[in-house]
C-alpha cells in the first residue's frame, strides 16, 4: 500500500483538514494521520459537524437518569467539545485549529434530504432548531442542510487544505454517511488541488478484534475492497504515533465507559482510507454504482433491502436512473432520489411510491416507468441548474426508516451541459 506522498524534509507544505460528524470520530478514523502530519511540521485543522449531543445512552449514564433534560444534553455537548480539544492537543493540534459547527447529532441525514432550505430541523434531544453553542462556528445558525453546506464550504475556502479526510459514503451510521456527503459537496472543485480520502467507523464485524492491538494493520472490509479495487490506501505509522492515537482516544472519557474496546480497536499500526474521486457521468450507456453485500446491510438494518442494483446514465438530454429489485416494492416503501448541486447549494429530492407516483419539488419534470422488478426514472438535464458537478444517490425508506441505499457519488456533468449549450 502507498505511503503518505509527501516528505518530512519539506515541512509546512501540506495542510490536512479532517471532518467528523461527532467528537471522537476524527481520532477514530484519522488520529494516526493527524499525528503524522503534525509530527512532520504540517498544518492540521479539525471540523466537527455536531457536538455529539444526541447520544441518549451516554447522557443517561452521565446524569444517572432516564429523563435527561434539553439543557443537560447541551451541557453534554460542551463536555464533548472540551474532550475534543484535549484529545487533539495530545495529537499536537491546538484549540484554534479545532472548529465546531454545532449542528444536530442524530439529524445530519435529515438535513441532507428533508430540511435542506425550508423548515429547520428540531433536535430530538436539545429541543432547538439552531446552533446553541456560544462562540462555535455555527452559533445561532438554523438547522438546514444548505446552511451547513455553506458554512462548511466557507471554512474549507478559508483554510485552503491540500488534504481532506472525511467519513465514508459506506459507513452505516446515518450521521456518518451524511457527514461524508456534506464533505464531498463542500470540497468539490476548491481553488487549490486537494487529495480527498474517507475513513470508515461503522461496519458490521469491523474492526476485529475489539481490543488494543497496536501491531496489527488495519484492513478494509473485504467486500468494500472488492467494490473499489485500487482506491484503498494504507498509511503505516510507528509505535509512538500509535501510542499517541491511543492516548487521544482515551481522552474521550464520556465515550470510554460505554465503548472502550471498540475505540481501542482503531489504535493500530495503520489506517486504511478510501480515495475519493469524481467520475464523468456516462452518455449513452449505464454506469453501475458499487453496492456492498446485501447480507451486511440486512444484519445492520434488521430488514430486507430490496435494492439489487442501481445504474445512472444520460440519454439524449435526459438523466436516467435504473433501480433493480429482488421483489416488487411494498405499499409502505418509498424510493428517494436525490441530486445535490454543490455550487448553487440546490437540491432535487423526489419520492416515488410503489405505484410510481412522484412527489417533491419540480416532480412534474420526472418520468417513471415501473415494472415489478425494475424502476426507471428520468428528468431533463436542466435540473442540474448549470452545475458542473452533481452528487446523486438513491435511498429506500419504510415508514420513515432507511432500509437500503447506494452511496451518493459525485459525477462531473460539464461535458453534457456544454454539449447541450452548443445545441
């Protein structure tokens, strides 16, 4: 596996930004990389999208109560904020390089789809619909997806990273895959060249064993390494680096009492990261989105995901998506199709029910053909709003609960839009 492609003999030439959904995820996923960058004289900034104020079991344990108040959840957020600052100090990152946005823990996926730019999301734990944390980067900002994207983009433009590391699109925690989506949107086509990688935290049976094994190398889950051959990178560290990561992880005392073996399992000889790419949207032929093993999804979701295959294509001047099932859609199931446009911060989010009826903004532009085992939908490429890059994805919900999805991937559509303009 390739090593980090910069030399310690050229200090301060690289700038790493690590984006995390909750306090401790930045250390779990990239603590070794953070330590390595700092050790070699490079700049590191860390961005936390939430304060971790939605961890109900942690709050109940901390307050010894099953009736935790909204104010106590906010207090827990402040505690996890202090733990992050202390943990990053162990890795050599100063407090002025740690940025807290204070968006809702347990609600990032809702911001991505249902609360984009209209009604703000209200946190089920803190009871607020705006950033309540004093002097945080997102203080008083409404809980809207578009607002989060704008703030995150502003930070990245200001920081000018040469490396971005964020959560994987294949992480099974909704906050994690949504945080990864926001990071990919915000990091699209920055002025300076960027290496973008993603880290995995939540995946069935990974990492094993659930214990501190500092000599073991971290290995990507087999099904994911098969789905993305050549894109996984292993970054190998020395014993001192691994020890620093372990000390940083143990600084999160609010988490240690609940998930210590899980946290220690990430302090290993190496970290594996997936290289993020932007593919060209195909014209005249289908491109299939890699999907993980359905057995893994079923184990996590405890429901059967009907999605077998998803493919995208452009035919003439229409965007198409084809979804194949292993059984017909059920009446209570809804297919969600999303198009996020990073530069205009716009969203097209359509819902299709088992009869083929479409709802959502500008749903009149969507055409649907529905067979028992195949659904195909199409819409004019004008829905890209002139954006050169779009992030597209498919999710399946049953009565509001996600039961299956494909990773939301970025595609470059500039050549299609340019050709359309010429016509």
